């Protein structure tokens, strides 16, 4: 290969443009790497961090330079204002004798509404701490009484819905003392308006409680009719000790990725434990006239 051809290939390589989005990522990684290196006194750790960043940057640049198609695709990516994430912030674990606890505390990151984000994260942190403290108190009581036995708690979270518009986060608690009980709580966030959506805020007035309750009872009866193994405690059942009458105005709920309202119940709240934590998707046509608008429920 003559020198002219070699110089031409070299110039073509140099002229390949790194997309602005990728260049930003590279620069941010380098800056963060320098900050990390200043904070760390351990020389070995510094070498690992800087080496990892250098390798990442090299891989990114190599990927773009060796693939013009990749470079074009990256430059066509939309610039997102902010990515909202749900991560595990803290975890409490106990694993000794017959006592087991696994408590995961979620943290929301990326909300522009810092007041809402901090409020939710503080709530999650307090919930986790209270569960852990109560669990340790229960262990102490069992030890004092000399009763022994198994005691367990499993607390975590699940992202039920994550669309461009809606983020629904569920937090569950499974308590095990002989048998187990499960509770669910949900938070549903409008990612565009950066506000928390409550059940009452979806409706014009309080009539939704009776309308939704009647629909749920109809669904319960239909399920029991089609499957004899299914049982719900509803009005009219003489064997039901505490039959389901109506939902709470603040009943646990979330909005699924199809824009449907989903009402959730805890284990044993409306049915035997074998039913788990029942959920009921409410047909939009049933509540359409009661809604404030169709922004969330489709």
C-alpha cells in the first residue's frame, strides 16, 4: 500500500465525527473519573477506576469509528430531558436461626420535581426502617418469652408501569409467622407533569367508590361462576365473616401500561389466602363519565 493511500485512509478515520450525544457521555465519564480519583486515597482503586473509564471510552470511540452506521444511528437518537429510574437505595437483611428478613428500600431518581422525589424517597426510607425495627422488636419479644418459632419478612418493590406518561411503583410486604400475609401499596406518578396521582384526583366526585365497588363484585361473581375453586367474601355469602361491601376512597390502585385503572387488594382482604393479592381491571366505559378527563385512563 503506497503512502498516499495510507494517508487517505488515515484522514478518513480522523474525519469520522463522534455524535454530540456520545461526545457528551465520553466527556462526562472523564470528568466524573477525575473527581472519583481525587476522592480516593487507595492507589489500587484509583487505577481500577481510571482504567475502567478509559476502557469504556475506548470502546465507545472504537465502536463509532469502526462503524459509520452506528455513528449515524447514535446521532439520530432523541435527546431525552431526563431518565426517571427506580433503584434499591438500602437493604436490611437478617438471616439467623429461624429469623429471616429481606427489606429493600427503593429510591426514585431523575424527577425534576425534587420536592416530590424527596418526599417519596423519605417515605420509602421510613417504611423500610419501621419494618426492620418492628422485626427486631418481634425477635426480642419471642426470645424473652422463650416461644421460638419462625419469623420472616420480605419487603420489596416492583415497577408495575413505566411509560412515557406514567410510572407506577408497588411496594409489597410479606409477613411470615406460621402462615403469611401480603400487603401492597402503590404510588402512581405523572412523569410529564411531575405530580403524584391519587385515586380521588381521577374523578369528579366520590360516586366512583360505589360504581367501582359494584363492578368489582360483578367480576367476583363471574369468576366464581366460571371457576368453582375461586372464592371471594362478598355480600350474600352467609359463610363470609367480613364480606366485601365497597372499596375505600383511597383504595390501593395503579394505572397499567394500557391506561386501565387497576384496583388492588391485600391478601385476606376480600378472599382466602389461596387467592393471593387480587387485582381487578376496571372497564373504562364503566367509569368514563365519572372521570375528570381521559388523560390517564383510556
